[in-house]
C-alpha cells in the first residue's frame, strides 16, 4: 500500500482532520494528567531541517520520545543531502530505515519529490508555500477555546505567505471565511485565491479584515529565506500590525494567534502576547499534541 503523506491540509479529508483534532485534545488532556503512552514504541521519525526551527523540532522530537519512539535530527550540513545526493535517492534510503520522515525546506517541490520516492509517510514541516502542521495546532486551539470554527470569520493580517496559504486551505476544509489584509504585491498565490474565491476576501486595510472577526492571525513580515527583503518589507508592512486597537474592532471575544517566533513592534505590538484574547502559548504547546496525533495517524493509521 502506498504511504499516506501530509504535505498540505488537502491530504486529509475534513472528517479525518476533525477526528485528528479531537484525538489531539485527548492527548493534551492525557499529557496534562501525567498519563504515559507507548503507541510508537520502537518507531523512528527522521527529521530533515534545511531551515531553522524551535517549536517544530522540539515538538516532533519530544512527541516521538513521549510515544515510546525516537527522532533523528538530520541537517544538510552533515548529511549527503547537502552535498548533492539526489532527493529521490535519499528518500529511498532514509525511508527504508525509518517509519516516517519530516521535512522543513525551501521549495515545496522538494517535499513532493521526496514523498514520491518515499516508502514511508512524509510530513511537510514548512516549505516556502505551506505550513500545514501549524494549522493543525491553530485549529485545535480554536476548538479548545471556542468550539467549532465552522461559519466563523478569520482575519489574516500581513504577508500572503506559507502560513496564509495554509489558512486558505483551512478555510475550505473547516468551512470558515478568511479575510486577508495585505499590501499590494504581497497577496497569497493567485492560483489559491482563484480556487477559493468564495472563501477568501483580500482587502488593503487591516480594519476591514478585522471587523467582527472571531480570530485574528498574523506572522512575521519577512519569512525565512527573505532576510535580504527585510528593509523593503518593513516599509510595505508598516501599517499591518495586530494591536489592541485592531482587536477592538473584532468580535467581542475574538482570539489572537501567531505561529511564532513573533517580532514585537513589527507585526504585533509589544503588549499583544499578553492581550486577553491571546492564546499564543496554548497554540504553541498544541504543536506537540496535534503532531503526536498526526504521527499516530500516519504511522499506525489510527485516530483515537
Ligand atoms: N511556528 C513554527 O513553526 O516555529 P519554529 O520555526 O520555531 O519551528
Ligand atoms: N512564515 C514564517 C513562518 C515561521 C514558522 C517563515 O516561513 O519563516
């Protein structure tokens, strides 16, 4: 049987995603109750990181250990991947020795190529185009605070980047409306906007996106790999900040999320992390629980 991959949210059905999030919340409760679990005993996850990470690395590595398995950290600096061994050859070899592979890289095509040659499940842990694992944690966090997100309005303030693209996929899968406020030239990919035109509205003014929204989300102005655009982006995104004033035009009990790392004074004001609507720390912790549920789903084909 061909391995099941998780390269975007579209690799799962809505039903599977909802079951996975329910399971993730159960795993969270069990973890907080001090219960142990060894569902992935003797299983190994290979983690290929071509970009930096704190949350993704710690959550996958700790998650595998907590489920009785192990994780291998592989960087291109010390593997043959960094010396030009073809992706497909690496995929065949690595997947013959482990139970799943997680990849954080630049081009989305790289994870697609790896997955096509891999005999084991491949997880996209962020590419230039998508960050689906973060969306699992965000959707879990929304449900744990507010229940179903169906019919809600979500405001994305800032760059039409990998996170924004995954929010567009989430809008479709979880049935909510996404308002995107971004400067001209920083819109999400036209192909995604066209495919989901009934789900996504692009506006220029952050207030137009945030008005009556149930959830406000943002991300850094310059993503990994865009360091040399930092100055130009600081200018373009100057007015695209989530702050208490913007929160005040949203729905009364609106939540605030950020995948982190956050740049206080840029995409958020210095006081946003502690705002009453902020659930950023809960969101960050949920990376652990959502990915443990994902690993069990992909490796064991179980969602409970
Ligand atoms: N949100 C997120 O993916 O964080 P890291 O870059 O620290 O993994
Ligand atoms: N858009 C950011 C997300 C970091 C988790 C980046 O790609 O750097």
